[in-house]
């Protein structure tokens, strides 16, 4: 009590000074027994019902379950407030107590109806219970059924034992008209509230705490300015991450009475009063504000628009379009971007908007509209459509006149009543915030990156599976339960990141939405705690242009995630992305992959098979083996054939496959697959294994679509390797040959020499008749 200034303030909160209980102890009634609803024996009592709708208590799943902390907290607060009212009413002498019987959804979950059962003593000595008198007592103590403590009430929602002043039971000849409320938007940036995924999860404590704090601060601010008497409360619509990372955007929708007793809403005056009460848009309670971030119904002093000015600022070549379609009933499926009704509505409305604008004054600079969302139209069974439309480039912004465009659309749609299959609520059209009914109203524009491609108008919806691994999101058991708060929070954040990625990409006009299918633990690189996420994203394929391919989606993801490394605050494993089992192998890894898959060298006895087939859902534009496209197909096909045969009945005999040739156009693949020698003569076995692994020759690896009759298998003999003599043996053989030649030469020389000598020792000349020698032989004397 002392540290809260006698139970009056706690930080940013103001306390009711007699409301502090510590383990049931309270200074105000420490001597009194605690109130109880237990009846003493012999005392009769009467029950009655009390029902009221609280507009600033959003209904959620936790209010449907009486065991949750949210239910218990809300029930305790409402019980306490009703007890105080009844104890100071006409039934104070006989009142025993009230108890919350349950909570119900109201106004599309944006409000909550409370059902209570109350008891009074049925005592003949006291006045009988009068529900009309009690109704008026409660009405008086809740400011005509508008506020009850911290809660804002729907004025016509109070029922006491079934009685309501709207009913004809009232004896009063005249009735006070029920206040009619006008909504306005408030947008502001909190620089010291860091944006986290929990701020997108309606069930998280972080979200609830921030909503409660900011709602109370906004209430305090507006109740202290000129609209205090007509102010009806604010409701946080959503939190968004500031584009510069400097904090959190807060989008709120507030209400003000719109009747003859209230002054007309002046957004300029309210802006300046709020600016003054927040120290020049710098401080809101404990929060620091970005000084130029305040918008009141689209008005901001930085972008002041004079009532006579028709040129509204266009953000990066974009402008907003809002309209209510009367013959499009709002339902839960219009909240789900993956539902058939949502997709059909988006397609039809985009076509309608394009047809209208192409007949307007901006037809030459108009570049398409993107549906931002559908909203339940208040007071109508129809649906409000919020769209972001584009001009062809930012320079076209100077030619955009929102008033002229508004008038063009009004004429084309027969005074905003109908166009094509749709009928419109005639006062619901807003062009960049401009509306003829209330020219002071301006809806804040949402920045979307400009692109120049034309929206796809027709085609076939195609679901594409996208898988990747987040290395800084650790897998926990909560991911096995889609109903857990952790699952829902991370699911909402990841889906938002994926949707934002594709909506600002070159395929944004094909994109229709992503849905998270599951979280899975991954063992890549042995990081067991990493998490693999599996999405199904829907695209509209263009039947006129080339077929929409997985490669385009892969390329966009690669470009938008900094080379497959970063998605928002999440770190990606760069090699983990698969789009329908398609994965682009980086050029630096192609040769490594090839080396790995061809590491087994077949022996002379191993058997090879030439395998040929045709891929019909992929076109090859270049025969250059060094091109990225060629190398990617070779690496992918090689890997998928490797997986196919290692999972087949021939896995024990399989060695490897190698792509030898690709043909341009629909890709004809030629490859050689090698098996051990005991697979000889197994053409049929190889062909059957291939057929089984490709779903009867239809799909290879879940990605490549095959031409069924294109498969051919033929046995080949691997080239036998010639054994070479060792170097030393060659030298010895050469020396031996040389020695033989030398010896042969010597033999021939010696034979010739011997023959010559023998011929010189004989007198070859001799007379036919012989020779006569005399006695005196002169030769002897000499």
C-alpha cells in the first residue's frame, strides 16, 4: 500500500484504492467475512439472469474454457464490478451475489457477451424483485450502459432477467435514441517496443499485455481532449514491424458517437490535441513515439491535405482502394487465403477492378491491383474489400488525381451501385482515402514495392511444396501440436514472412498465398535441434505465357533471402531449399557432386547399361556443358538416378550412373549406369527397377515428368583397360634387341674378313697345258 501511494498508482496504471487483497486480506473489510453465495439453511432465494456485451474485450478460444487463466481473470473482474453495482442498487438489501455463467462471441470476435446468474433473497419483508427498476439502476451506474470499470459496453446490450429498454415493456412513453458510433483509425509507431513474433499471436501474453497497456493509454489520452464526451473506446487492430526496424507499428480502430448531440469529428483538431498530450508525439505513457508517425484517420501534419486539394500523395507509385460489395456475404473462408472461396473472390474482384480502371482516366498509367484482405462490413451482410493498386512507375504519381479517379469510378459503376457480377454499397468507395460522403476521411496507404509485370487474369491454380531448414529455430515438442501457442505464433510469423516475400516479388501476380503444413526436426549436418518447415504455396499459372515453373519460385526465394541465408529474423541452411523436390545445385558444387557419384571405377568384368529417357516438363535452352542450366540438370538427374537405384531391388549390384548427353528442347537424357558382373543380361531388371522408381515411368525424383514410351535400356560392355609393361622391362627389351643387332653385325664382319684371307693364299692363274721349268731356274738366284 505504501509503495503504491495508498493503493492509487502502479507504474502506468491507476488503482482503485480499496481493491487490494493480499491472500484475501484487505484493510477495508478485514473484520468482515468474505462474501459467499452459499445459502444458509431455511432461506429462500430467487435467481435472475444478467447479460451485457463488452466491446473492448475480444473473444478468443481461452474465454470459452472455464479452466484457463484468461477466463478466470475476466470472470473475477466482471463479478467484482457487478457486485459493486448491485450492492449500491435498489436490491442491495436482498442481493446475495452474481456469477459469470459463460462468455460468448459478439461482433465477429471483436467483442464478448457475458452471461451471468444472480441471486436475491426471496423475503416477504422486503420489496419484490423488480427487473425494470434494477435495469435502470445498472444503466445509471454504467453511464447509460457505456462503461463499467475498465470495460466499454455496447449501449443496447444490457438485459436484466430478459428485460431491455428496447423492448415494449417499458412504461415510459418516449425512449432515448441508441447512440450511433463512427469509427476512425489511429496509427502510431512505438520505438521502444521491439517487434517480436509474439505480437502477431492473439493468444500470447506479450500480445495481451501490449493491447491492454496501449488501449488504456489511448483511452486516457482521448478522454482528456475535446472528444471526451463522445469517445467510445479504441481497439487494437494489429501490430506490424516498422520498415526501418526502429520499433512496432500500432494500428487501432476507435469509436466516437455520431449523433446530433455530438460535435462533428474533426481529425485535424484531434491530431493536434493528441500531439499536445503526447509531448509533441514523443511520449505515450511508458512508450517512446516516433515523432512523425501519428496518423488520425489518415491525417498527419507531415502530409497535410487541404480540403480543396485533390492531389493525394501516392506512396511509391501505389494508392489504396476500398469498397463494400453488397452481394458477397462475409464468411470465415474469406479469412483463409488458401480457401477456394477466397481464391475465387480474389480472381473475380481483380478482374473487375482491372476492367474498371482500364476505362478510367488513368488507364495508361494503371498497372494492376492486389487484394490486401477482406473485412466484415459493419451494419451490412456484405464484405469490404481492401486493395493496393499500382501505377506503372513512380513518375506517374504526379498524374494521379484521386478525386478525378473517384468520379471516373463512380460513373463507370453507375453511381457506385454495380459493375459486372457485383453490386456495391454506394457510399463505400474510397480512393486513396477520398470519399464524397466524407472528404475529411483518409485511409492510410500501405507501402508495397512497385513492380511492372501485368497481373495474371486467367490460368490454373497450382500448389507448390516448399521446404527449407531454419538453423536458429530449435525444434521443440510444441511443434507436434498445431493447437499450441508456440506452434501458432511461429506459424503466423513464418506465413506472414512468406506471403510478404512473394507479394513483393516478380511472381506476385501469380501468387495466391502460403500455408504452413508442418514443422519437422532435421538431422542435416547433425544439428538435430534445427527445424525444417514445410509449406504449400498456391500460384495461378498463366495458360497464355510459358508454363509457371518451380525454377521461377526457387529463383525468387534465392533472391529474396540473400542467397538462401536469411528470412526475416530466421537463418536458413543454404543447401536445404527444395521447391517440389527441385533444387538448383550451385555451379561450384557440380563437379564435386560428379566426383562423388563416380568414385567407383568398374572393373573389366562389370556390366554397363545405356539408359535413355525424355523429360517433358523441362526445356533445355543451351547445349553448352559449362552453362548453369546444363550443369544443374546433369547434377539433379544424376542424384535422382543414384537415389532411384540405391532404393531398388538392384541396390546391392548398383555402382553408379553418369549422364553422358542432353538434347536441347524437351530434355532427352542419355546416361550409362554400371552394375556388378552378376547383373549381366539384366536389361529387363534394370528397366523394371527404373519403371518402379518412376511410378511406371511418369515421374523421376518427384520433379521430372517423363514421357512413358521414351525409356530404352541396352547392355554395353565397359571398355577393357590395356595392361602396359613396366618401364624397366621396356629398357631391358631395348637393350637386348640392341645387343642382338651388335652381335649380328660382328658375326657378319668376321665372316667377310675370313673369306677374304682364304682367297689371297692360292694362285688362281694356271696354264691349260702346264708349266715347264729348266734346270737353271733363275728364280732361285735371286
